[in-house]
């Protein structure tokens, strides 16, 4: 249908439809393909209500850190202003891979975070948020994608600032999103459901659809609230889409969202569900997720998921009733493409980037070596147990488990850079924990 | 010195020099920083003769495959024409990470390869080679980098075509490189030294400096010629720079180049040395390298080197007397940056991308969590043994070992796509091998 | 005290006591050392009531299978009759290592089991049980050990025979134990608490102290009854000592007994606790334990615990309030000795076999090589992460999970040998499960 | 044939032979079965000259250390005097498993070793050697086995004593062996071929057949003499059987003996070959073998070979032309049985202990659980990659590599116990090496 729509459009036809055998989803495919030309893109709730699969994008901070545009530690998104070409290119890769959502690259772009621990940026949050909205919109308009304005947890909350103070932080970012007219809002990466609820309350003031994802696992948030209860609180606060992102690997995240769904349904409520996990295997995590793994953030390579792992994830998420399926840290375009390829039968089409990818390795039929051509088949890749090439490394780690959460003195955030003395103290603590 | 030069330039000063205490390498640093403005870039041999470290770039086919612009299997570089923005962006990331060489994205861009096994491209080799030269030059001019035109092994050689035929293939690519006036030439990714010698002979006709790297390990080329003997043959044929690229992990490649150096010195010859290895750990490879690993090419993730592995590689390569140090498949910008950071003391400056990276994890001093701030130190990352998170996977694989090389019927290349029957036969063979 | 008692005895002194500073436990030590000479050995309940640590023995079927006297599959203990020297020697090794309990080698020595699936033994259960009692008694009398008569789960129960039938099976074994006057009784290796309760009921008829251990993990018995509830039922039926044995690794077993203890205490009951785990690491087990691991029973070698693992286990069990601490399948004498060495400070003495073992590797001070002498220290062994030397093997397995339990047709036991057709069907099932 | 001979004998027949179809090896089988009754056991050279497979036994020091009768560190065999029952039982297990050689338990039973580093034994070497001969002979007479008197490397050699001094040490042990009339002699566990040659020279004086095995790997002895050259020197000195034992895993040992065989054949000499490797996987060893692995000697458990690994080893050794095939440290009776079972087709009979073992897991047909019965087949066990259950451990280690050998001050042996100061110095060295 996509091809037909495109060909018809290229041929100059402007009244494009169908006859016998055409089902609504066929029509939807036509609309989807020609959405950019028509400027009519269905909204996030419209899509989810129709039962469509909405594919998210991947994590920008990790991908741009590797490319040289984000600094690990502060993790702030000033690249939206400083290196727009690099940010735009990454948006395009995800769009091409099948993403229907361009999240503004505004993670940690709140003023309190931008000046945390000596992060001497000369840019204001507003500047960064505006630039990020423009980049997301520019690329979204090149395909079938929506722009989502994103807020995330704040140093202010961790430092025990008041509810009003924390809400004011969110409001500043949201003002830009409304001015730039994003399509919907996502509050993501919240470790404490309390703070997420506050974010939802502010977001609801805007009238835009609201999605919320916590960075929690099956054991619940940092205050011990279970996933089911977290979801109920978020839905009651007004979130239409709830789920989890970051901190855990795909299967763990799907499991957590399943619990959320059970909680919501048990409470007699209704919601849509989203999942945007890590692209890292994390079977050894405790409740804080991959932050506590000793490999975080500079030694995670051996944990990166293959595209075939992503096929399993996409299927599992779909079977769990989740329809907004994307990624977070560690995801690159080929991971998103794998989701789109796995769900192509359900969605009826492949993403643009599949032009450069034979499903399940079929492109290897063109390889020079005969034994590599012999790998051009699904069962080979589906059953492969990839080796690490690291015989002196373990397969699982023991995570740090300092057990401190909001309210603990060690977690107070500050503007000043960490001093040498503070660092020495931390090293000492790390030996005894 | 770099900062001084830049600041002086910004201040409008155009006669910039030094006085007491200035050494030649200080002057070189000024020249390096302002090279783009002055349009005077020292050539590859000038640099190597002066004992400078020249940092190469990373592998384009693997990086762009993940981004959705190259098809695994044919591995051809038509993206230079089709998606110039994506190719340009990747060049820029490597430049920013410290690369002094922009290799034209012309791997496998020979006409015989472009039409191999049903790779139905409508583009000619000349079109691709020209576009690639323009992109490499555009980005090289933005920094202190040279453009290297690259040729690689051909299906014609594998299919036992004549020496004249194979040379004609190389000559077609080289005609473009001369027209576009690249700074030097690289013949890379040769499994058989015989074919590489042919390539050198054609390249020498151009008068440009010639570098050659084979994709072999310590056991030598596919005909069993040892690394030392390979190097001698290449140097005698006229290559000024010899080494290896691809197929093996960094430590294995450095070991191989050491053997080449010993061979060359034993023969009373002189040369410069280059190494551009994989960014994958491959302790379990046989002589054919990572091609034979069961994980090639879609399950290599657990083998990806961390940035800290790259520090060790850079130091090892430097200590071995290798001065042209870069990467191949699997390398991303942050891997190249790690090389530049490790060798910063020798070179006297950090790459631009270090703006977004604290050496040895120092940026983590700005992290929100205290236990992650405690990781902001060299010995933590230097000693970490990263876990795979894959407890059901092995640490080493058994490589395929079909033992066929040039001349074997199974290795004959063809224009036609692999047929279903041929695939069935390959699957059967793969079970018995 | 042990040495003093022994020396005094050797010197012909027969009135041996103490004066100022002597505490009850000193007297107990004298009694312990000279128990064999005096023929007065305190009973199991006496010891446990006094807060003593009672050390169990290791698993006989696995140890004797490796030595060539037990057949894996039927796992029956006819060696007590056929090869008494081999059985006696194993008893002696455990006694020397510190065991205070000699369990009669009567595992699976019920008549219904002895004739299961073509196990053509010409011996009756009575013959085996009698021989086993004699051997256990002979060795127990050589040291400070009690004889425990043991019964275990029956094929009759699995095949849905009546309560009366199953009890009759137990009664036949117990008749021998009473005739041979064992010191106490153990019902061990029960997967279903229901059957264990039946065993307890029969054992209580004898008037002997009753211990019961299930082969379950933290998820409870095969009918889903939780460990806490299982323990309550057993205590209510009359067992004075409850716990678990076999099927899981030491830490998992301790965790399970902890749950039992909590259950018993919550119910306002009282009991002593025992634990006799595997000497295999089993982090990847499901509820059925190591039976389901693909390595069972002939590929478990890489999972064998070191003596240092046993130190941790002994400490953990002790801290959990467990006082009857022993082992099961995989345990050899040196594992039991490690328990005795870890708890030597609490018990006040080392086992005889420590004569040939320097604690924490101290014996290595006498090694020929200086770098091995450098390993003669606790922190070296305590922190060692031993490698498997198997780079092509995983660290965890996926257990079989057929999910069949008592009542399922596949579990019906039979006298006849498994036929070829039945085997074929099983192979087929194993592929689809 | 074995069964026929036994049945005939039991039936009172004393003239037992064959008619049509009987080949020499059939007659040999009859002789073998009835050897104990007839008191006629063919010698070691007779067997090897006839092309028979001679199966060795396993390592006594490691097996008895685990059972509590040998002290790790000094590793001396005083148990022959102190605990004859335990030593006899181990001999019997190996005999039952198929061993044709009972090695006297006299490893390190030279007087200089018995008093090394504070090993305060009150026993003389002569006492131990005599007791060991008696035990070996007693058990050998119970089956088809020969007694081999064994000497091993001496502290005197390591401490640079003269050739005459070292030879005198050997001579003292040999005097006992001759007095006790052992069947042949083995000089085993030599790291330096020079010392082994001295041992051979002394052994040749006795007129007994001489076997010699070095504890070296493919890189040769501690002075860098290659395996081939080592073997040539030993054969020239008079050894009729040469090979390796201990220090490396089976496949590495077989590879080393192959090199020995090539060396001997290239030199135009003739010999028989023996191999008695570790039962531990040691792919990560350097030239010193498992002594240097950080797991030696108390953390080797995860490396223990399964019985199926032994099948592969036996086949590989046989195919390499080795006919004296046994084991060393880590071997238990079931490992030896696996060798005998693998080579049963060539030898024509199974060992006694196979009475309790179905080949390739066939005994599991009698298991209670259907999914374990499904494992009663060869391909299951042959292809199993056993997991370690240790996800936080590596698969390979980095061996210690102090690089000291005979003549280095660190290797001087002494009578006195290692002092605290010496230990401290060793710990410090171990950190910097």
C-alpha cells in the first residue's frame, strides 16, 4: 500500500483510494505514506486508540556521547544549540529506521540541572529547549512522525525542594513546548512516582496528550511503590500513556509494564502503555538499574543487544499489549529498525532503512564468502549465542548498592563542582559499600 | 599551543610565532591548529618522517550499516551518492575525535564488486568514487586532515582473473582519485599479498605516496605468506607505509605489524607502519579473522571494545613503533578519541571532541549519584573487567573453518544473485564443515 | 580441651576433669573426645538443645557413583551389601572431616524403588538396610558420631498409591532401623510435603527423634506449598528437626530454611533446623532444582563448590540459626572439613582431617614454588573468582521445565525397563519442551 | 571373551582355548581375564609391543588431599604408612575402573623432599616407599595390573646440587623398588629434561623397563628444550616409554606427546608413548602449567573435566599413537573408567566398574523423571556445553608468571619452615609480578 501510494503520488495522481478488498488499515497506510505531503498526521492518542503500533526513537545522550557531542556525567543536551547538524542527523536515522516519535532532545534541559556540579554552560534552558523543538519538528515533517516534548526528573526534587519549586522547573520547559506547538508531552526518566505525578499535573494544564514513563523495574520506584501502584497514581493524575524507560533491559522493562497494566486494570482504569528500555542486557541489576552496575557508563559495550535480541523484545512487548514501543540509552537506528521489521506483518510495511537491510540477514546472500552466505537465514541468527571474546571477564556483575535515595545527604545536588576532598571521601565510601 | 594559536588568530593576529623555549613541535602545533585557515597541510610522509603520530579514522561500512545507509552483504558505498549528509556527518565525527586522515568512502567501489551477486545498483563506480572524494575533501578542509583515496581487494582476483584485468579495475578507481587530487593512496583490506602488490604497482604510477594494509593476522596471508615476507614484498613494490587493517582485534593487529617491521628491518629495508584494526575482541579467530566467527556480522556486539581497551591499544601500537594508528570495522568516534587522548602527551594536544569528555572518566565528577562520582578515576576504568550480561553465552566461539581460498570453486564470484538452490547447498555444507 | 583429654587418657588417667575456669562447654569437649572410649554419646536433640553445632555428612550416591559403586539412573544403595569396604571408607572420610552424623546408606532402599524400571537387583530392601546400619554404626563408634536411619520419597507416592501403601513402604525400612537401634531418624529428599508428613507420622511411632528435610527451594514444594507452610505441617506432624537437603546450592538452601524458620516461629511453634545442600552452584534452577539443569547428572563438574565457598555457606547457615549443617550430592570430605574449620571458633576444636590441612591454605607455606607460597593467606582464597577454563561454555543454563508433577501420566513409575519406543517418545518431547 | 573365560573358569574348566575364528587378541583376552588366577601377567613392554592399550591410574595426591589424607603444600605420601586403608581403597577404585598400572604412592617420597620447609614427618623415605609397594602389589594382584615404582623431581636438583647428589636420591628410592620387585619403573613429573635423564640413567642400572614422563607442554621444559628434543634425549638415555604427565589438560598433553613422537621418529629412534594429563581444563596456562594458574591448588573445581571430555581425550590419544593412557591430578575413578569405555571397542572388553555405568548415560533410562530419561543418549552428552553456575567468574585466568627457574635464588629449597618475614616478602612480590 505504501508503495502504491507513493507511486500514485509520483505519477501526479491526487485522488488516491481503493475499491473491493480495501480495509481501513489499507487506507491508513495510504494516509501514512503521504502524510508529509498532506500535512495531516494523526495524533498519538488517535493512533493508539486505533490499535496502531507507534515506534519510539532511541536514546540521544548515549548515542551523541559516543559521537562526541554530549558529555557523560552532566549528560546535558546543549548539543541542540551547539551542534544542530549532529542532532538532526540522529533524528533522521531514527525516522528512517521507523520511529513515529521524534522526542525533543531536551533531557536534563532544566535550569537547575544545567548548572549542577560545575557544569558551566553559558546557555539557558530556554535556548536549548527551543532549538531542540525546531530540530525535532524539522525531521518529523520529513516522515510519518510526531514531536514529543520531554521533561525528566530534576535535581531540585532529589534535593528535597518543595512541590511548588519542582513544578516551576517543569513549567519553564513546558512553556517552550507549547510555544513550539509539540504534538504531545512525555515525562520520562523518573525514579520516584511522586515527582512524576507532579510533572503530570503540570503537563495536564497544557491540554496536550500526556505520556509518562518511570525508570523503574519490577521492584518498583525508589520509595518502594510497586509498578502497579505507580501506574495507578499516574493514570489518576491524568496520564493517558504510562510505562517505563531506561534503567533496565527490554525484557525486564516489558515485565514491569505488564505489572503496571495489571495494576491499572485491577483498579478499573484505562490507559495506553509505552516501553523504552535500554539496549543493554542487565540481568544483574538491583532496583536502581544500570546506574549501579560497575560498567556504567563507560564499560557497557559487552552488554549491547543485537538486532535479533530486539526482534524478541518487540514481539514480547507487542504480545504484552504495549503499543508505544521504543528505546532509550544504547539504542541506535538499527535497533529501532529491528523493532519495525519484527512488527512489519502487524503494521503492513517496512521502514525506509530496510532498503539497506535484508530481513533476518538475507542481505548476506550477496556476501563474497560462501560460509557467510550460509548465514543468510532466520534460524541461524535466532539461535546464535554470541560470544564476548572476553574470556577474562565475568558474565554478570555485582552492582553497587549504596541504598541511598531522595532525602539522604549523599544525594543532595549542588551547583559547585565536586571538590578533591569530596572525591576522596567518595572513593573511600566505594571501598566499604 | 593550539589554544594560543587559535586565540591569537581570533584576535586578528596573522604573524604568530614563539620566542625562548619554543621547540619545533610547538611551531608544528601552531601550524596544525591553523592549517585550515592557511591551506597548508603537511603530507603523510612529511608527518611520518618527522616522527608525528597520524591518527586514522574508523570503519565506514559498519558504522553506516548501523545507521541504515549501507547494506551488510554487498557492503558497497553507494551512500556517498545517495546519502551524502550521513557520510559527511560520520567524517566530521572522526575529524572531531582526532583523525588526521579522511579516507574516501570507496570501499568495494570497483565496478566488478558493485554488480556482484545481484547487487542491482544503478550507480557506476566512477560516480561513487567522485562523490566520496568530494565529501572527504570537504570535511578534511575543516581541520588538520589529509584525504586518502582507497582501493581494496576485488572479486576479479578471487575469481582468478588475470593480473592485467585486476590492475585495470584498480586503475579505474585511481583515475578518479588523481582527478580529485587526493593527498595519498591506501590499498587496504587485501587477504592475498599478491593482489596487494599488484595494487601497489598501479598506485605507484600516480606519483602519490602509497600506503598498503593487508587484512591478515600473525599467521600471514591466505596463501600462507608470513607477515614479515608480505611486508617485504610490499615495500619492494614501492609502498612507503605498510601494515594491517580489519579482520583482527587491536592487540593481534599490533602483533602482526611488529612481525612486518621485523621482516622489513631484517631485509635491510625501510618503511613506515600503519595499523587499523577491528574494534572487536577476537581471541578465537583463525587465519581468516572475524569473517569466520559465527557472530559475523550481526552478532558482534558483545565483542565491542571499550574506550579503555583503546587506550591500551594506542599505547601498545605506539610502543611498537607504529605511527599511523587508526581503526576499521566497529570503530566509532569515541574509540578514535580514546587513541588521541592516550597519545595526547606525545602529541601535545587533545582532539576537539575531548571538549565533551573528561579523560579517564573525569566528567563523572558531575554525575547526580555519589557512587557514580566515585568512578571518576583512572584506576577504576583501567582495571574494570566488564560483564556481558549474557550468562547463557560463551566467551569464545568456534570459528567456521571451510579452508577455501582463491582458486577454490566455492569462492568464484558471480554477477547473479545467489539462487535458492545454491543457498540450500551452502546450508548443507555449513552443517558438515 | 580435646588434646588434653586425649593425652590424659593415653597417660592412663581415667578421672579427668577441670577446676577454676572450666565452663560446661569445656566439659563437653572432654566428653566429646572420649566418647568412643566411654560409649556415651549425647543424642541429637541433647546436642541441639544445648546449642551445639552438629555437622552432617555428604551425599553417598554421587560420591560412590564417581568411585564406581553406584549406578546413576536407579541411584540405589546396594553397594552397602556388595562393596562394604568402599562404603565404610566413605563413612570414615566424613567422620574424619568432622561429621557427627553417619547416615545409613539407605537412600532409595525401599522395595518399590529397588525394582523400578528394570533395576534387576537380587537383593531385598531389608538386606541393604541392615548392612547399611551395620556399616554406619561401625564407623560412628570410631568417633563422636550418631547413626541416623534414613528414608526418602517413594515411587509409590509418585504413582498415586494410597497413603496406607506409602506408609507401609516406610514402615518396612523403619523396622530394620529399630532392630539395629539407630540413634535417630531422617526423612529426607521429599519433593511433596504431603508424602513427608506421612513419613513423619510413621517415624513418630518408633519413639526416636525425627528429622525431616525436603528437597525444595524458596518457591516451595512441587504442589506449590511455601517453605514456611511446609515446615509448619512437618512440625505439627511431630518432626523435631526440619529443613532442606539436595536440589539447590548452599545459599539457596539456607534461604529456604530461613523461610521455614520464619513460618514455624510465626505459627508459634518450635523446632531445630537442618540444611544439607548440594555442592553445586545452581543459580539457574527452577523449582525442581538441579534435576532440571541440562548438566544433571553427568556434566555438573564446573559447578562444584570450592572449600572456600563452603566456608561462606557454613557461616551463613550458622548466622541463620541453623545448627545441623551438612551436605548432600557433590559433597566430598574436604567440603565437610571446610564447614568444621569455619565453625571451629564456635565449636572449640578442629576435625581430625585438619591434621592434613592448613586453615585458609596455610599448608602452601611448604610449597616448592615461591609464587604458590605467596598464596598461603586467607584474603587470597576468600576473594578468588575461579575460572572455568571453558571459554566455549556458558555460565548459566536454561533448565528443562516440563512442568509435570505427581499425578501426571509421564511421572507414573513402573517396574519394566524403559522401552525403545518410550525412549523415542521422550527424545521427541525433549525437543518440544 | 572375558565373560567366556570367566564362565568357563567358574564351571571348573582349566583348559580354555578357541578354535576357528580365534585371533591372537582373543587369546590375549582370555589370558587377561584369568591373569589373577594364573599369576601370569604380561609385562609393560610385552603389552605395548603387542599394540595393546595400557590404561594408567589417576593422581593420588590430589584425590587423597580431598579425602583428608594428604596435605596440600608438601604433597608428600606418608599416608601409605599412616592410612593404608585409604590408599588401598583408591588403588582398588582405579583397578576397578580399568587401570592396568598401579603406581606406588611414592610421589615426592625422597628424603630431601620429606624434610622440605618444615614438613616434620617422623617417617623415613624407605618406610613410605616400602609400604607403598606393598599396597600397590596387593591390589594389582586382584586384577590385571602391573606395579610401577615411581620417582619424581627432587628439591636437590632445584637447589643446584650436583649430579651425583641427585642420583643418590633416586637410587635410595630405587633400592626399595628392586627389593619389592616392582614390574617397571616410572620417572615422572620432571620440569627439566636434564634431571629426568639423570633419573633414567639410574633406573637403567636396575634392568627394569623404564618409562619417563615430563610435566611439560608444547613449549618444552623450563630450560626451553622442545618436547621433541626432550624425548630424543630420554630415549637415548635408555627410556623405552616416554611422554608427559600432569601440568596441562588432556588435549595439550596429547599435543605435546605428538611433538615428542615426531622428534623421536625424525631422529630415527623408536619408543612407546605415554600420557597422564590433568583432569582440569587449562587453556590459559603458560609454560609452567597449572601451578601458575591463580586457582592452583584450591580453586580448580570449575575446571574439572567431565567423563565425556575424557572420551574425547582417550580417542585423541589413541589416534595419536599413544598406547599408555592414564591420568594425573584431578583424575578420579570415573575419569579412568571413561577412557576404558571409549576404548572398549579396541580392547574388546569393559572395565569392572562399568557394571555400575551405562555407556553414554544409558543408566538414565532407569531414572524417575521422564526428562532425565530423555538424556539417556550419546549425542546429548557429546554435545553438552556445561555451565559453571558462576556468572561472576571469568572463563580464563591470567597465570602468575614469575619467570624463575632452576638456579634462581627464589627457587632454592630449604629444610626450615617459611618464616613470617619470607611470607611477607612473597606477598609483596606477588603484587608486583
